[in-house]
C-alpha cells in the first residue's frame, strides 16, 4: 500500500515536473521588429532617470549633466527614427527601403537637368539654356 502511494506520488511528481517545465521556459515571443528598439528606448529612459537623479543629488556638474543628457536625447531620437523607419517598412513593404544616397549628382533621367552641364531649369526644355546642347540624353 505504501509502495503504491509512493509510486503514485512519484508519478504525480514526474507528471507535474514534465507538465510544468515547458511553461517555465520563457514563451517564444512573437517576433516583433520593435522589441529591441523598445528595449533600447527603455534603457535610454532609465539612463535619463539615473542621470537626473545623480544631477539632483549633486554627483554631476551642470556641464556633465547637460552633455550626457544631450547624448542620450540624441540616441533616443535615433531610436525613434529607427522605429519610424521600421513602421514605414512594415506598412509599405518593399516600397520604403532606407533612402539610398544617390552615388553621384548625375540625374540622367531628370528632364529638367541638362545632362551636359547639369544646369537645372524650372520647365522642361528641348535645348539647354546654359550650354545650348539638347536636354535629352543622346543615348536614350
Ligand atoms: Zn547645358
């Protein structure tokens, strides 16, 4: 009888352990593109709070406080910008990749810019008002 009870308890314990264990593990978080940004934002806010506290208790000079605060705010702004960028990316899909800087100021397809001298005009012209050459690229 005692053995039976013991083994039942053992089984219950095993079932309990096996059943509970998976729940103890951190649940796989939904992959959020904002998760790491939120973390960074929270960290920056923490730092700002600490900074304000240290300033208030006199651990920091005015100058140090202002400088560090500015740094943190700059960082915060960049995180916010990143959040906006990710948001846009999610909304617009492929349409809104990060702005690619134009490699050179060579607006071949811009009908308002002379391909020869790069003069720019308000209206589309057949011939450049600066150098007199045809405004359309010859190759096209
Ligand atoms: Zn021209």
